[in-house]
C-alpha cells in the first residue's frame, strides 16, 4: 500500500537539489523548501510515463477553520 501512496518527499529528495525537485513535481523552489521544512506528510508519485507529482496525506477534517471576527 505504501507504493500506492507514494514515496515520502524526504526520501525522493535524496541526491536532488531543491530546484531539481521543483522542476520534477511542477512547483516553485520556495514551495519545495516549505514542504521539506514542514511537518506535512508529502508523498511523491511517479506515473507510468515517468511524470512526478506530489500529494499531501492528511486526516479528513484537518483543514483549519477561519477564526470568528
């Protein structure tokens, strides 16, 4: 099942620079930096054609609710 979820970003990043990761998953270098420095569970999936994309694994209902004014 772990293969279906994807490779943890930290493992996928080994041996790659942040700009390289950004190109592979289609985000900016600063987004890669934020993902690597956060406690978020980011996984990278590679499809049959070799394209990479990142997904975030989080519990249902974990979205922050806006504060009352």
